[in-house]
C-alpha cells in the first residue's frame, strides 16, 4: 500500500484540505478514497510549528514549491521536489562548554560553546510521498544537520536520493554542533549527555517525534521506516537494530564503525608504525614536532604492495581484472612475509621499500596489540586500492597543489582521529594523549574507563557489538551490511567477524533477515580506482522489506571515482561468504551476467 497526499498547499492558503489516495500516482483536485479515514486530522506545513511535541522547538515550518530550490548536496539533479520543510531542536539545554581546539586537538583557549540540543531537518514530499520514512545516518563525529534529501550510498550519483524517490527524510546533528562559529567538535566530549546523545540516544529520542510530525502532516503514520548510513552512520544504523529494533523495518549499515573506540586505537597504532617508516626514509616535522607520515608509505610504495597482492589473488575468482572477489582464498594465498621481496638492496628508490617500511606495513595490517601482544582491534585485508589517495588521506596524509601551492594534508587519523581519542573516547577527556607516543595499553584503558561524571565508558556508549536482534527480528526487520575491502578506517574483517558472530547466534536463519556484501577495492564508503562503488542498497532493502525479495546479489558499476576501470564494467556483489566467480559466459568479462555467486571452497 502507498499513501499519497495531494498538494493543496500549492494552490491554497488558510484551510488545508486533506486528500488521501491509495496510490503513488500524483493526484489533482477531487482525489481521495471514501474507504479510508485518516487517523488524525492533517495540518498545514506552517501548522507544524503549533504542534505540541515533547521537548521540541520548531524553528522553521515552510512549504517549498516544486522547481524552486536546487539541492545543495546534488546540484546536478533537478530542483528539490515539492516538500514541507521542518527544522527544529529537541532537548535544548545548557551543558559543559566545549572548548575550542586546533585540527590536532590542541586546546586553543576561549570559553567554548555550552549550548546543546538535537537539531534536525525533516522534508516531507507533498505530492509524491510513498508512505515511508527515511532516517539518514551521520558521518564523522556528526555535528552537522545535512540537507534532508536522503543521500545515496556508494560512489557516484547513478541512483536518486530518497527524497526524490518519495520518502519523508530526516537528518540530525546528534546533539552538538560543528557549524562555523559555534564549533563543538570534539570538545563536546566534556559533556556526558552530549556523549550519550552522539553515541546512541539521538535515534531513540528523535524517531518518535519525527514520525509524529509525519503523521500530523499526512494524517497517517509511515507504512515502513528505514535507517541508512555509512561510516559512523553505519555504526548508528547498527545501534538502531540493537537498541531501537521496533522503530525500523529496514536498515543498511555501510562500512560501519561499530567498534569505533577500538578502531581509534588502531589509528594510533598505524600512526606510530608509519612514523618509524617516515623517519627511516627521511621526513619533516609537523607543527607539533611530530614526523610527517607521507614519505613512510607513499603512493608508489603502496602501489608496489597492491600489485604484489594482485599477483597472488587476482585470478582466484576466475578472471584477471585488477579486482579481488575471492577474499577468503586471497587471505590464504597472500603471505605478508612476501613483502620482503620488495626490500631495497641499499638506498631507497621508488621501486623498493626500506626494511622499516616493510615492517610498518606488516604491523599495520596485522592490527594493534598491547604490551602483552593481545589484539586490540582487528587485522585488515591486503587489497589493490591501498595506494589510492582515499586510503592514504586517513593513514599517512597526502600532498596537494591547490593554485600551484604545495600543501601537506595531514593524516585524518592524526587530526579527526586524535580529537576523538582525546575528547570522546577517553574518560575523562585527556588532552595529553598523543597518537605518536602514547602506549596502546593506555589507549585501551582510556576507552574502558568510567568515573562519577562519565558513568558510561566509550565502549559502552559508542560500540554496537550486540548480536541480540530479537526485537528487530520480531518486528520482521531486515538489515543489509556492506563493507569496502580497502577501507582504511574500519576493517572489513571486523564487520565479517560481527556477521559470523550473528550467524553463530541465529544459525542458518541469519540470511533470512541479515546479509553482508563485500565491495572489492572500495575505500571508506566510496572511492577506489579499482573499485566498483556505484550500487543501490536502498532499492535492495525496500524490495526485501516490502516485496519479500531477498537480495541474492546487488549489481555494482563504475562511477567517476573508478579511474582505473573500463567504463561500463559491472559485477554482482554477493552475500557473504559467497563471491562473484567468472563463468566465461558469452556476455564477456565486463558484464555482471558473466559472473555467478559461489561459496568459497574450504
């Protein structure tokens, strides 16, 4: 069933006529169904501001005519569809001021911003509503209310965002702000409530309010509700499945940072290993006196490693195409010790690696350990796209030349990652932590600590490791996970381990409500020169929830990010543990129909 509201607001002022039709067909005057009665009277868009909503301030309730407003997120698409735009804040309060800081997390002085609240934007398409609700996951450390269009996942813009498809879409900032002039990232970690809103409470707090607004406007509740996000948004999606399982029918969790505090330890581990490599090669110092990491693992250095991996693994799926689909077999076929074949016989050249570089890469991909050699996060898959700029921007940084000016872009691990480690994942916030020198044991203690002020540790309020999805399953919920194999932020292997744990709990029934798709070559949520990162999990989850069509594959194609791929190449993405095997079909090696999903051999 689909329920659509005719737009009287485009033609009338004052009294708003509620017209409901069972259809997605756009209706004109006189539409409606005598067999349907709206549960509550619908109100005008402007009338939303007068609703009595718990702890909620509506700051904007504005009708947006069709063909009047370009999308700031997708400027190449047509103007936004006609919609009712609602902006507001839930739980406005004065809290602990968030002190200003520089990009490395050094406190810069000043009183900081003590104003908190979960700010949101909700857009409801007036003539094309499909009856569904779409909650958009955040990114990074949140703090930004994005345009509520329901961003597509993966790279490129081959698939329309959710608002254009008829969903009512909400975005939110998780209770703190990163807007220019009022920046709280990441000093909001000094406020316990801000931590918990960021970690999990924003979804449980905001979803009932948003659905109440939708019901008031359309005169009926959403038929189905979806939560879709990648990165921290993927973590938030997993939180929704575990804590708020009765609120959503379909969830997509992409490259999820569901163990984000532990992944932050991996960021510090990587920094310390690559710092040793950079010093061996020769490097400069950053403003804090720490080595610039870029020379420790340059693009050409990492390309040597990627090509070595391809030599061992490319044809394991039946075709040599610079892509690795049979990752299970690759893990057995590629021996990290083979990096020794790349060692320079003497001085460093672009075609070889120093022993310190080899050691750093091996330790990074093996994952962080404490002083007793106990693992603290996860190992990582070796893949071809580790030389891509979107891998290096996180781990070592990169050089750019805007306006012919050479600019050092420091590793995001040591800017955004450092701020997170110091202020969000340490109890209490600890500005003295160093990504370059603090021992791993200390980081591990920090993420598990509590005190009388911060009664929940970072692992408690941030991590989404529970495999208890009983409430979600009882609600007939479906969830799709996906993860890029070349993701440098959150390890694909960690997501695989979670899915394996889920399978241990639910057995052969797991695939009936949860499926995992691995994306060869893809970096963090998108990009990768050798990746096919254009795919459509929104259609897949809707078809599963509303049509009962289990996603046995998703077709992935090229996007503008795939600089090393033949244009038009397509491949099936297969549900783990299956992978795409080349069959040699007449369609040829560039067409998805020439591949079939098969299980790996033992």
